C-alpha cells in the first residue's frame, strides 16, 4: 500500500508527459507536410457530427472495453452520448 500512491503518481506523470510529447510530435509532423498535402481541420460542428455518428460503434465495443471505460473516455473527450 505504501508504494501504491507512488506508482499511481509515477504512472500519471508518465501518461501526462507522453500526451504532451505526442501533441508536440503531431504538430511537428503536420508542419512538415502542410505544404505537400491539403489538411482539413474539423470545425466544431463537423467534430460533433463525427462524434454523434460514431457513438453506435462505441456501443458495439461496450462489452469488450466495459461501459465504465467508455464513460471515462466520453467524459475526458467531452462527449455526451
């Protein structure tokens, strides 16, 4: 138990750093290819439509990844099913 909190904090720190580095890498890659291809960035309305239309697929995976995990993902992404 005494190491559990340390492990949770280490995991959270590693997760947060990985996300930060991924976002940085994605931006660098996009900047490198931006003049070679057309990149369409979704508007808020397009993103909402994509999320709405993909919720049926989320439902299909509910038994595989558990309803609680989907709920956590939806909350983190700001999705209201």
